């Protein structure tokens, strides 16, 4: 029987080896109850490379010259990328109606450059950074400002979709027709994001455990990282949140998913209560030069 047709089982030892390798690479942790998921999703990679066991596959991932390319394939297989435009609207209302005007006023009062940089970490197929871009374009106080959104993800497959900027109807289930008509162009039954939105967004591949690449992104006024850290264990959560803290300018904001919090993870941020939502803020430096 050809290797591609075999149902190859994943022994417990091989499961632990592969799980730990994936964890070390990406921070994604799979508990013992996820063995079947890894077996099912990685089984097709054994067939692709004509390997006879998961131990052979583990050796491939450790030592083959194409290991980095294969790890990218694994990330595409193992990551969940369900998203849509204007997801978690109450948080976006806080962002648009409360946080952005506050940032505008603070920068103007301090005589800072008229510039806003935002990071969409775990941007998936692009709906989040493009949503942010549309909301920025709607802000009267930002007319004439330099606006930049950086969208990153570990999955090359979804990043390709984000760069294309073409979406089917399901991506707009929470989108008001106002935005659809103003910022999209119909294209063969789908919708293409307008160039004036696209030009605000840069899409890049990034592993959140790669501290060197993260440092190269520069500093940000605001970071969206929604429904990402739930896939990490406590140690990786602490590492990633510390990196976000370092990437934020003083007074910058961190917006997590509705089911996520920094409880038992970090005390570096202040929890701000807005009318529409609660978000985390990196404390501003005090006038004495210290940090409260």
C-alpha cells in the first residue's frame, strides 16, 4: 500500500516530541487531548514527504534543510483564523469614539508629531487591520495625520489572503452598508478593499516569539491582539505581553479579545474603564521622569 494511503497512527512519545517542537517554535500549546488533532492535520504532511512514521517527520523537522518552510506549512494547518470585519463592535466603538480622540488631544497638547502607528498582531486574513484603517479614515481629528497600521500573522496562507484584499459575503456579517459602499469595490461576486484603505496597511509575516523581528517593527501607539494569547500557556503569554509593553509608546493602549485579560500575567498595564469597553494602557511617564 502506498504511504499516502496508509492511516499512520501517532504514538504518545511522538505526539509529545512534535507538540514540544511546535510549542518551542510558535508558543502554541497542545494538551494531551489534542493528540487526535495533530495526528489528523499532520498526517497529510507525512504523505506529502512520503514518510512512514511521525518519528521520521520529527527528524525531518529537526534536521532537514527545508525545515523552516515545513514549519510554516504546519502553522497554516494548526492555526485557527476565523474572523470578519468589525468584530467585537463595542471595543471598536471605544477605540473610535474614545481612545483615538484622547490620543489626538494628548499628542497635540504635547507638541508630538501628527502620527499614529497601530499594530494588529494576529491579523489573520486582514479584516482587522482594514477595519482599523476604515475607522481611522472616519476620524475628523486625524485629517492630515500620518497613519500606519502593521498587520502580522504567523500563517503565510492567511497573509496571502490579506494582501489580496478580496472578501466574500461572510466577511461582512457585522458590516454596515455604509462601510461596504464607501470602502469596497464589487469584484466577481466578492468585494475588494479600496486602495485608500489598503495604502494605510502593511502586511508582514511574524512569529510573536521572535523578539528580534518584533523589535524591528518599531514603536506603536496602540496594539490590537485579540483572541491570540488564549492559545498560549502562561509562560508564553508573559513573554508576549512583555514584548507588547516594550513596543508601546508611553500611554499607548493594548486591546485584547473579550475573553482575555492580563490577570496573573502582567502588572505593567493600567486597566482603563471607558464607556464602551475596558482596555489596557501603558502608564504615562510622570513629570518627575519615573513611572507610577
